[in-house]
C-alpha cells in the first residue's frame, strides 16, 4: 500500500515532520501552487494559517483531501461553502493557545489597572508623578466566547478575584447566552472578546455596543479582528466613551504603518502575538504528528470543527 500524500501549505519555518518518515509522502507548496497540488493530497496541513489560499483554491476541479488540519485556533481563513459542504474533516489546533492567550489577557488587565503604560511613558520623560491605581480583585469582567480560550481566560481572572460572566452562543449551566451580553457589558469593568469569527459575530462590537459600556471600562480583543468595527472603537476612545482598549487582532494584518490605530489614545496595539510563546511552533508540529498517527490508524480525530458553526463544539455538545 502506498504512503498517504501529506500536502503542507508551508511558511518559514517549516514544521518538523521527521516522525512521519516512511508513513507519509510529504509535499510542500506555497499559495501559488496549492490549487494544482490539492487533487493529489490525502491530507492537507495548513501550516501557513494566515493564508486565504485554501478558501480560494478549494472550489476547483478534482478530488480533495479527506482531512484538513489548520495550525491555528480559528478556521475562518480556510472555510468556504464548498469545503463546508464536503465530507472532508477539518480540525484545528485546540489545546495549544488557550493558556498563553489567557496569560496575555490577564497581563493586559493588570497593565491597565496599574497604569503600566503611563508609568513607562513617565519614566521615558523622567517625570515623578504619583498616581493611584485600580484594584483588580472585585472588578467585573465579561468574557465573550465560551470555547476553551474563553474558559481559560475566565479561570485566570477568577484567580485574581475578578467577578466573571462568560458569554456563549446560548445559555447553559454557568454560561450566559448572547442575549444577555448587553446587560452584562453595561456593568462590566472589562469586556474581553475571545469569540470565533462567524457570520453572526462579524462586526458585533460596534458603536452601539461601545455606547453601552461604562466610561471607566476597557475592551480587549484576542478573538478575530473583523469582530470589531475598528472605526467605531477609535471613535469611542477619542470621545472617551470607554477608558481604554487593547487589540491583538485586526481586520487587516499586518497593521500598516499608516493605520490610525497606532496613534489612538489609550489603545494598546500588539501584532497578533497573544498565543505565541517560546516553542509554540514545535508544539503545533508535535500536535499534528500525534493527530496524523491517529488518522493513519483509523482512530477518531480530536478537535473536529463543526463546519457549519465554524468552530469546535464544546465537549458537552450544547455549544
């Protein structure tokens, strides 16, 4: 029996797939070559998870891989109607990014509360200016997105003494439904977005939403850029509707040097790095190899995406 063909949509540095020697015929392609290579592949590894090439190439002629794995939490860059309607199994990198992103969000909350940006600016200007900071314990947060990332953010914030309301697509047990979001956000000190990008969530954080928030509240997005109407967020910050914001994801990435977001007061901009800790690429590669071993043995795969919803349903199957 011939080895299955594994096609890698590659980017530098390439994944370490040495353990698959003799068990897979590995081919590498860039965006330009993907469409021609797709019909030859049994498995597609989307290592370049910032690319839209899969979504563009999938509707073409010929057979398609039985399994597509993306080395990311989100699948919005690759899902298209043809892939969603196919029998192809799609999996993601659930389990790799949850803790790092939660730590990053916790760091942002502490940085805002203790005015670390202000301290660094005053140090740069050699100014001694005593201020009072905010106590995090006892504050209120709303975490939007009840997947594993949102749950881990919730867990760490609770450890700091924050009162957290976790919001999902619909209410269940300790999770609030999206119908309650407006009420919860109007009372929150922190609104944190960790939701997937779907047609129902695109642009959900807009002028109307920011108008509901308290003037002392902060907004943090570690989900997907298009969840936020960026012009509305800029206006809300400039008008002091809210006290601050932090964005790690953007509608267009990378953020160009001419973007007005760089100069918005009380906005922290970071280059989509909240989940990327030292060794993260190695962990992604190891995860895929372990999943490939399951697939080749005919075992069920973890992290299977519901292609209609656009994310991996919660383990209790109610989300």
